[in-house]
C-alpha cells in the first residue's frame, strides 16, 4: 500500500472531480466514486444501516379543504 499526503484544497478538488465523473458516468461509476470520495473525506466506507421499518406520520386534515365529490 502506498500513502500520499494531500492538502485540504487538493482533497476538495479531488472530491469535485469524482463528483463530475459520477455525474458523467452515472451508475457505472457511482459506487467506485462514492468509496473514493468517502476515503478522501474520512467518512465511513462500510455498509450503512437502513431502517427496514420506517414510521410514517398520520395524514393531516386540512382546515379549509373542499369536500371530495363522489363519482
């Protein structure tokens, strides 16, 4: 493994270049680009937890909403 030191400005420029590459290449490069960007910025790279049972708010009643007509 090789180590390279970057300044904050260089890291920001690299992340911007990766962002441009992802936008141009789409899903084909998105995963690789996001891993590299996460490594450069020091963010966690592993799989993220996803809440499989989301909670939804109850629908709100609108005060001045017209009644729906039956068809």
